[in-house]
């Protein structure tokens, strides 16, 4: 029985070989071409579906990998952008401070006859009723009450109160601030007073004095409270009253962005009250 099965197996093997050889020969001769085309059609269709699925799967996997890479790259760029923005802000602040300090240096260089102390503005009070700033220099730095405070653009105010390491400055725009002034062009004199709105008004200008829009207003030095020739502002408009002229004055100092100031330490206000004549007593008058 075992020999029969073995002999049959060899017969099937030989038959299969002859069959394969015959099919190969017929295919080469082109006899099986119609049958091959008919058989290949569904196989090609199935192969196309499998290929499309494979391509989509590969594309999906590639897209996921690319998306992960893009997300990582985007996170890196956002981190770099935040760092650059921080550095940009810092550089802008340095440039702004450098520009302001350069302006102060130019001013001190142009006025070699005066001595200055540079101070930072550490507090601001510009309410409707009081306009002052506080600086980080005080009596230890030679600051005294009444000393003028300026920037490269002009007059800021005068020292009102002093502690050991700080000082309060009354701004020129405060209502209680009065500065003896003159017009640079006509040399006409008057008094500049701060107003409730924060603007400046020059009063008591002679009626016959020429007042032109754009004229510079400078300190006159009269009264001994400020040195002469410090720029206060620029005339914006003028009007006449029955007794004198008035001029609206715009300060060239930007009080809203004030960060650095100069205190003129070489100037000491003069107290002129000691020279006021005392009324004569009846005994003295009768002699």
C-alpha cells in the first residue's frame, strides 16, 4: 500500500511538470493570451485596490510623522521668538536710555559753567491738584531745596522737599509754580504759571511787545529762583487783555515719559526778602 502511494506521487509530480511545461510553452506561443487577459483582469483590479490602500497607509504614516516634526519645530520657533522678543525689548530699553542720557550729556557739555547731578525719576504724581515727581537723589548727593531741575529739552521744575536719598520736585506745570521768564526774540518779560490742565501760561507781557507763535520762552533770572536762559517752552498762541498780553506756552519736555533729569547743584536760589524795605517807625520818620 505504501509503495502504491509513493509511485502515484511520482506520477503526479511528472504529470505536473509536463503540465507546467505545456502551459509555459502555450503561453510563450500566445495561445493562452485571451485566457491570461481574462484571468488577469480581476487580479489587476484587486492589485490596484491593494496598492491604493498601501499608498494611503504609507502617506498617512508619513503625514503623521511630518505633523509631529512640524509641531516640534513650531514649538522650537515659538520658544526662540519669545526669547528674541525679550531681547528686543531689553535692547530697545537700552537704546532709549542711551538716547536720553546722551541728550543730558550734550546739555551738560554745552553748559560747562554749571554743575549737575543726574537722577532717576522713581515716582510721579500728576493729579489735578499736584504735579510733582520724586527722584532718587537727596541731601547726601548735594541736593537742596530750590535747586532747578532740567532735561536736555528744558526746565522741569525745582526741588521742593529733600530727604537723605530722595527729593520731591515741583513741576513747572503745577498751579503753584511761577517762573520769571522772557521771550527770546523780543526780550519781553513776563511770568510763566502752571495751569490746572497741565499747560503753561505766560502772563504780564507788555502790550507793545511782539509775541509771535513759535517764539521760545526762557527763564529771565529775575527774582533769583532760576538761572537765566533755560528753555521753558514755545509760544502756541497769544491774546491781549486790557492791561497786558498773555501767551499759551507748550513745554518741550515730555512729562509723561520723564525718566532721567538733571539737578543744577551749582545754583543756589537767592532770598530777596532780606532786601525789602521795612516800614519806617514814627520816631525814625520824625527825625
